[in-house]
C-alpha cells in the first residue's frame, strides 16, 4: 500500500479531468494537496470536494505560463506547509491545426502553457528540493510527443517536456530528486467524451486493450512515482495508454 502521509503536493491543471484524478488519488493516500488551475472556480470546487471527504486540500488560482505566478505558487505552498515534496505538472492546452494553416498565436499559446509552464514550475521547485535533498517531479507529456496529425504545436510541446524531464533527471539525481514523465493515451474525460462517435471508435481501435483509460489509471502510476518505493526511478518516460503505443 502506497502511503503519502506527511507529503505535500502541487498538481497543476487539477480542477478537472486527469489532474483532478491525480489530486484525488494523492490526497486519498495521505498527501496534503494544492489544487492549481487557471479556472479558480474549478480549483475551489475540487478542493472543497476533497475537504468534504476529510482529506487535506487547498487551492491556488494559477496560470503556469506566467513565471512570477508559478514562482509565487511554489513559494506560497512552502510557506504554508513548510516544505514541498511532490510537483505534478499536468496543466496543458491544445490549439490544433495542420502545420500549413497554424498561426503564430496557436503555436505560442500551446508552447507557453505546456512547455514553458512546466519549466516555470520545475525551476523554483528544484531549488527547494535540491536544498532538502528530496523531491518528486512528475511531468505529464503525451503519446502525441511522437507526432500526431494536426498537432505540430502540441506534439512539439510534449516532446519538449520529455527532453526537459530527462535533462532535469540528470541534474537533480545526486540530490535525491527524481524526475519522470507520464504519457497518457486516450483517457475518458469530459474533453474526450466530446469527440464524435466516429473519432472515439477510431481511437479505441488503436488501443491493444480495446478501451479508453480512466484518470485513475494515470493517477495510480503517478502515486507510485511519488512514493518512496520509486526512489531509484528517474528520467523515465512511461506510457499509460493500454497499449496504444507499442
């Protein structure tokens, strides 16, 4: 049984979907979680749901693409909780379009949130974790980092997250700080339920297990990586997709 009692965690983009599933799982395992989301209402509602279950949670309105906001979020949690053990960089957006039609704003917006936002959270967190000689950083990439039609910006951002993860793992390993990346496949969330039936069926046909994943599938993997049981695992890129990428 994984026990995260006494651990403090920040999960970005956790007002709903996969991020909410991650925050819920970590809180259920004993962690004190901070729900971070650009949508303050979603963040507050998720924190309230966890508190109503008797779990330790609070929330923070955060635009991860803003360097100053990200730094203040990290510092605020450290001031309140006394330390920071776990950072899960889940916040992400997509602005899909084929390469020849994509405008600069579509490109910039996705890179700013998905890649720069991850860096913005990792940098101040790494300073604190190096000093304590302990930490778990888990970045959410995507199966799309290998390339996906109509997602030049998204694929590039998620490939960048992989490179950032591996570099940080090399730099922080001697300080007992692990850095890993998760690549979710096709996960059943509010966003994916909105796709047309034909698209849904096409995506399911690519998955060896023949079904969409659940947010808890991603959360379970992250819970392990956040635990002391995973203290010798770093720099890894783990697919959680039921065999969508083989």
